C-alpha cells in the first residue's frame, strides 16, 4: 500500500519521521521481512497496513506501518542493527552524513520483545549502539548478561525488558514491545523508543514514545 501524508511530502527520511509526527501518531514495527542478520546499511520501505492491523491510541485508531527490507529500488536507506539468539551486535553511527546510501540519517532495530539495547555517545558526535539477546537457563532472558554486553553505556541510555515490559496502568504486561528508531539531524543522533502492547494477532495499543538520552 502507498503512504498517505497529512503534510507535505518530506525530502529526507528523517524529515519523513519527524515532520509527519510519525513516531507520535503512528505505530512503526519491524517484521519478518526486515534486513539480514548483519549490522550494515540496507534499503527499507514503510508499508501502510491500512485495515490489516488496528492500533489504538487515546481511544482513537491510528496508522500502523511495517518496516520491510527492500533491496530493490525505492524506499530509504537506514543503518540496521539485527537480532540473534544468544548473540550481541553493535554498530557505530557516524556523527555526520548526507542522508545517502552510505551514511543515512536513520537507524533501525528489530522490534524488541526481550532484548536489551544500549547507546554510547562520543565527544565527536558518533554513537555506538549495542543490541544483546541472551537466554537464561530454564527460559526467559538473562538480563544480567545482556547488561554486561552494553559495554560503557550509561544506565540512562539502556533499555531492558525489565523496563519496557514492566508495569503499565497497574498491570505487568508481558506482551509489551518496543520499537527503537534513531534519527540524525543537525544536533546529532536522537534515539526514540515506541512502547506498545499487542492486544491480539492484529491489534495493538501505542502506549508511549520516549527519547533515550
């Protein structure tokens, strides 16, 4: 499906995410068609799911977009930090770029359901991103091992399942997920986390959007 813009079509991917208010007003989720299991730059597209998925926010239905790996022409380029069972990945995002196929202004991770991510900022403006998944003996996540993998990242710049799958409105929801999106503008890299809850196979509730320091 094509994208329908409520504002003028932006000229860069970062403007697309920001000027349309996409992170605040629509749910972004990666899918099984996301990029390969190697940290690198790939081409993606956003697919408007229309009536295929229903997402609620403040008792209103909002748009849902799937992020899909799109090696063919079209779409946009983004730095990609993949997922792997019992693995840790890292990628270093350069401080400046031209929003091009070599150094794009967008960073994406898979939707997090139990992994930990961390962000280390350097004085030159570059950003190192870690994505860790370690399984505990007997099931569940080994959060202590995942934390140890986020080498040098400040506590405030870490996301763990103990936080994004924690208590919301008095209930501990194991079906909470987080989508992480990085956007680089003139001030450098900004990392946003969309926390949402999966209510059913095709229904979701967008809970919050937070900028990670």
